[in-house]
């Protein structure tokens, strides 16, 4: 009898069988390093089919956003065509009921490509792969039918820009580099085609030019300067100034004895600085010494992902999160926000979307028309960089019928475009709430990929001439919510007891500040000291004021892993301890992660300004830290005192660690605080 379930961390012998089966079928599965299998196993992402103690099949399933990415699916030769593959896929579906579906990529010339249709997958597209023959890859999709309530699949299709150092480059392009080179070569696997774009920086090319062997040197230089690797450039005085400043600081932070022991660290630091300034999303190396030294030296200076090739592959979606939304980049960056002065429409020129074919004359005509319509009484928010140039803007006007009409919503293409776009899209909802608008409509036909992605991720729907979102405020039951949004949708599940917590959590996130009162979404009272509240939330009662660039839409709170068991999604009721002793506001709890301080600091440094030492101070006796990732913070108009909390419910008396509270008590406090 075949048993199918998640591979447990202690099943070392089964993991060895998984690696052996994967290696035997490497030609059609692709190369996955041993370390990647081990990391996937630790995080419960390998499903195994066991006949007794013998492995007969397995799947590696990653979980980006609200979908599942099937990295590998392999069945032993002796049991193929017996239904094992279908049972593995069915088990993946069963384990992830709230996901939208499963996606995979497979070469058209492989036998398995003809089999996916029989498992319920539908072909979506074909694109040329990296094989020498240019054989196409088919993208397959198995839909779970979950898109009738909400869609958060707005993640940009932009490939991650990954800089590689000299050794990784040579691993990829040279034969006979040893078994360790397989880790680097895995970056070239075809399933990563639409995920990763490998690039070089100038210092790597210059290192290649120092190779003594003439034939090797000239061959590698030819490959390095080809279109395939498209060298990242540091151009212009500001970029060169930032490069030299970052390099000087990095070298100053590396201990002198380490530099004397390994002189190559100086050039490693330059490679890091060039990759960071030229806006690479990640830098990969197999040099453990460089990894250790630069990870410490760059703490607080850069949020660029630094890792081995294996680590990048396993944490691909965390790297994408890091690339998409890094508000810490805005701190002390010189970015400012202001209202766009009347008749200053020409300042918007940097927002011209030439990448999508927009002409300057058409853009000028549009901005003047929109600005004239918005007039003096509308909303004209712009963000400027340190040179005073506009890098993002939102122009909107309140129209009759409760509609906030957005005529221009742009973020200039840059490393921070997605971060700025998310901040602006969040601002639109705050504007709508302030104006008591029930609908937001964005009518800008050239918004660009970053803004388009942000809109979709934050609950907007595509309409023929733009995007729209309803603004639902206050507290509603699930049935009331469905009546408000899906009057004629027979597919929607009306019984709240049958609706998953993940579904309700996604609805509350996309429809902020709506709250579903009769759901089983857990609520927690979390005590926090006043100085930490200031550090986390910045200016109180502000969503997007002059200092709002310090206040990110997403944030993380670190604490000891002991105490109350907290699960996400959920709601947080923030309580400020001495001397204030009052409930300050609420947030949407997105994720709870327990791990080492080093791991969590690297994962969340894009949204937290805390350095590694500060995160380490939160470790409990087990050496672990708990990270609460939250968003959509609402500050109470009137903080609720401890005395009043006691009157509402004795269970609201705060403890030293978080405690779970019932929904009725949460909503009583929320109602009073927001009144």
C-alpha cells in the first residue's frame, strides 16, 4: 500500500532516496542541488509516496503568494502509469485548500509534457527555454476555483536581477569545475527562466581579465561581454558617489585581520557595492568567507539579498518580496512628499511611460487635462527623490456618487518603483475613507507594471478602461460582505463556518479597513513598550503625512518565541505598557515565523530598520525569535485605557506576552477606539 504525505525533517533515509531518485532523472527534472532538497525538506515542502519504507515518488512544491509552484514531480520507473503522480498532486491540493492553484513549467519535447493534461492541468503559454535547441517551455496551470472572492495574484512578472561573482560565473560556463560547481549551474535550469536574470558587474569582468591563461581569459571575456550577461552599469556622478561611499563603509566594517588574511575581500566588497548601486536584487557567491564578512558589514546599509546559489533558489519568493517592497530604502534617503503645485504639470515628465509606447506629447496632454480636472480641491500627492525629481505621483478627485476618480497614478521605473506604488495605492484607500467614497476608480492607461501589480495585489479589479475597488468600512458579517460585493455570485460560500480563515484574512487585507465580525479569525492582545511603538509606527494618527515615508504599509515586530501560540492570519490589538497603559490601535497579522535571529533578520530587513544585534536581543532560552509580520495599522482616535479594557472583559487585562482574546471583546475595543 502506498502512503503519501509530507516528508518529515527526521526522515533522513527517505530524503536520501528523494535525492537519489532526483539525480537519476536529472536529464528531465533539471538540476537541484543537494542543499536545496535539504532546505525544502526542513520547511515541509517535499511530498513523498512511500511503499513501506521504499520511496516510489515525490514532489517539491513551493508556495509563492496564493499559488503553488511545482518545482519537481518524479515517480519511480517501476510504478509509472499506476496513478501515483495523480495521488501526489491530489495530496498537494488537499494540504493547501486556500491556494488558488498549481503552476509548473515543462519542456514540450519531454514525455511528461503530454501527461499534465490528464492530471487536470491546462496549458497557458509557451516560451523559448535555455536549451541549446531553444526548445519551448509550456506553462501549465491547475485551478482550484478560488478566484471568485478575491485575487492577490498581482506579482510582477519582472525577473529578479541576480548578480553573480567570478567563481559562480566560471562554474556555469566552464567544464570540469568539480562537483561543487553543480550548485552554481542550477541557476541556469529552465524552470528558473521566468524567475531569474543572471548579470555581471564590472569588477567581475575585470577579475576575469586578470586570468593568466590567455585562451581561458579570452574565451571567458567573450562570454562575459555577450548579451546573455548584460553587464550592470554604475553610471553618473550620483551613482559613482554612492558606490564609493558604500565601498568605503563596507571596507571600514570588515575587521583588519580578516582583510589581511584574505586580500580578495576588498574586491568582494567592490562587487557587492557595484551590484547594490546598480540595483541588483541579489548577489550570489560560493565564497563562504565573503558571505560571512559582507553579511555583517552590510547590515543596515543594504537590503540586497546575499547568499549562495542554493539559498537563492530555495528562498526565491522571499527574494522577490525583498525586491518588490523594501520601505527601509526610503529611510534617510532624501525622498520627500508634497502636494503638486498648480500649473507644475511639467514636473511630472519623469513619469512618462516610454516602455509601453507612451509619447511625450500625449503624456503632456494627459497630465494637463487630469490636473485641470482635479483642480485646486482635489488630491495631488507627489514623491521626489534626493535631487528633487518626481519619482511617483497620484492625482485624484472626489466625484458625485461616492467615487474617488484617480486620473494619474505613476511610479517611475527604479529599484523602488514597487515600494512607492504600494505606498501610493494604500494612500488612495485612505483618501477614499476620508472622503467617505464607496468606490475607487483608476483611469490611467499607462500606469506601468509596478503600479499595475500593486493594484492587483491590493484588491483592485481590472475593468475595460482601468482598475476599480470598492471601499467597505466598518464591521460586517460574512453574509453582509457578500451582499455588498457579490450580489449575483452563486459560487460564493455563504456559510461562514465553511469559509477558511485564510480566505477571510485575504478579504480583510484586500478590503481594508473592513472587518468580518463572525469569522474565526484569531485576535491577539500584544503588549508593546512606548519606545517600541514609536519605532514601529512612527508618527501617530498619520498614514501619509510629510514623514510618512518612515511609516511602511508592512512591518515586523520581533519578540521572544515563548508564551502564547500565535497563528496567522489574524488581528492584533496593540497595548502600550507603562506609563501609558492603553490600547493604541489594531493591525492585520499576515505571518508568524519562528527561527534564528540571523535568519529572520535577513528575511525581514526590507521592512524593519532593526540591526541584527537588536533582533538577537529578543532571543529566548531556546535561541529562537518570533517575528510577527503585520500590515494595515489603524491608530485609535481615542486610545482605550486599561481601566476600560477591564470593564469590557477581564480577559483583556494584558500579560507580559501576547494573549488570545475573543472576537466580541476585540470588536468592543475597536469600536470604542475608532469612534
